[in-house]
């Protein structure tokens, strides 16, 4: 699966859209992964929008440091350019 709508708006840094989408989701769905294994926070970070998007998550009471408890990948490192075949 490619990017979800949550990935798209997180990448754009659209905090209002991300807030609306999260308000309609349950906790287990807050961190969907795309075909590259990236969460919406991963793509927001790569696009330079991690801080505002992470605040939206935190406003929902989602502790980002605890996300791995649910087996959710949050892999922040140096951003890489992706190659598509």
C-alpha cells in the first residue's frame, strides 16, 4: 500500500487535516505504514514538518515515546531519498 491520506497531509504539514483524520480513527490506526514502512510521522519528519504534526498527535494524548509498545515503527534517522523502480 502507498501513502494513506494521513501520510499525505502529514507530509504537507497540514495540522488541521491531520487533526480531523485522527479524530475519526482509533488508537491502533494512528500509525499506519506505507509500502516503505514509514509512518505519517516519518514522512512529516522527512518533509520538515515533524514538530507541528507531532503536536497534533500529542494533543490527542498519544505519547510518541510509548508508540513502540504497540509494535509501531517510529524510525527517525537521517532522511533518505527513496528510489522507485
